[in-house]
């Protein structure tokens, strides 16, 4: 197949949407498909994926929010979009923003099959304006996304059943494909990895993801500060984002200053293997791929019970769940697993086995099937319209 991906957000590795797009493109290319990405990214990479560059959107008065979050949003360009879709067998619209919206009339004009995905929760947007927990505003955004975009889409990729249930609650009537974003097979248990010398006597807690409000990293720092074992805990908190300086300042109260920022992939993988526990305090999560990566490496996990987070469904039992936004309860759960090594090992083995349900190859099989179903559907649709 000739597959084109329209990506309003792409090119920076600090957000799950870009990572998902990159994984999809590379895996489809490895399977013999031709892949084109229409986005703000420029150039050819080593995988042989074709890139068509769109201009970047500017936001009068609100540009500082986009810039602070380190993302680039694409501005529609009719000729560039046509260049990207004219030879496509199927087009995948990654998110419900302006470029994808502008692409749909062109897809119908050129009679092209298309699919889409839901990768942006309203809470991801409203968190930047201090109203993440204001339900009427989030509800209004779900409705707006539906009216502006998803009502024009038939085939919809949802990373979790949690998301499908949420969308149905707001009246979405798409043909849903529940498909994990997939765990890269590079994430696995390495039995020959040991802790660095400066951490050998520490209990290592790992957390990965963007430094932003909804990920609640500051709550994890506060919970460690309240732990009975605070002096023995070393936090490895890998990522980047707008709250980096705030988190670094907040972490100064800890006995052992955390590891912040990015690590080369092998060092990153090693940390997931020599870590003792993975904690995911995020309040907003469509799937939680970073959790699954940690599980695949054999880490026991603790998740937030937030109603806006799909990752809570990963929890084996109450040992792995804490009351969202409650640092005291999280500290209690951390202390319990520190003090019960046998149970920690039991959870580690359980989660490693559980992560196999989300292997990348199985996910890509399902994505291919969705593309094929769309091609068949639109063959008949365009013949009649």
C-alpha cells in the first residue's frame, strides 16, 4: 500500500503523538509499504520515509503556550496536501486539528480512502489553561472535536477500550478499532544489567514522560518526600517539557536529587531494567505506553486511579493503585512495596507477562487491517457518490 499520514503534530519526540506517528510510519515501511508523512518535518530519514513539509501555525496571543510545550503545529497548504495524498491508497489523519480538517474535502475530491485516530484528550488541552478538571469545558471540547472532525470520519483508531467508552458517552458513532500504540520489541528484560555504583544501595523509582501539569510528576516528588524510606530512594525521572524547571526546584527537598532529562536509548533501557519500581502518577492518559514499556522490562508498577486515565486498568490489584492527586496515599503504596520484596517480584512477573498483550507486531497487524477495511469501504462508497 501507499500510505500517507497527515500529522498536525510531528517532529518532536517529547510527546506521545509524535512517537506514535514515528512508530507507525517505520513499522509500515518495514512491512513493505510506501509511507509519506505530511507535517512540519523536513527531509528524508534513514528509513526511507518521504516527508512533505507544511508551514508552522502561528497563534496570536497564545503562541507562548504552544512554544512552552515544545510542539509544532502544522498549517494547511492545499498544494502540499494534494502532493501527499494524490498517489495514496489510504490516508491516515493523526489528530483532529486544522490540517486534518482541511484534508477531508480534498480526500473526497480525489476519492481517497481515509482513517483517523484519537490521540488528544480535551484534558491535555485544558490543563494548559488551569481548567483540566472543569467537566463542562472538557465536555464542550469532546463535542467540538466530534462536530468539526470526527463526524466526518468512519474508521477510528482508539488506543484503548477506555477511550471508546468515553467517546460513546459523548455520542461518537464511528467504527472503532481498539488498537494499542504498541510496545517496541526493544523494550525487554535484560538480566545482565546492574545498578550504577552510586545507586547500588538505593531503591530506584523510575518515571518517564512529559514534564507537564497533567502528568503529575510533582506529586511523585511530594510522595517520595513523605515516604518513610525517603533517604533510601533514588528517583529517575526521564523526559522534558514546560514544567522542567519547576520540578527541578521542587526536587531539591529530596535527600537524593533525581536524574532528570533524556538519556541515550541504551541507558534509558538500562534504567528500566535496574529500577525497582515504576510509578505513573498521570491524571490524563489515553493508553499509557510508557507504563507498558516499563512492564516489558520487568518493573512492578503503581498507577493513578484518575477517571481520565486508561492506565488505571493495567493495575493487577489495589497494591498498584493510589488515590489520584493524593501524595500521602502514593507514599503509602510506595512504602508497602519497598517493604514487601516478594510481592514486588510477583507484580514484576505479572506485568511483564501482561505487557505481551500490547506487542508492536500485533498492533501493526490490526492497523493494516483497518487500512484494508477502509480501502474496501471507500471503493464502494465512491462508486455510489
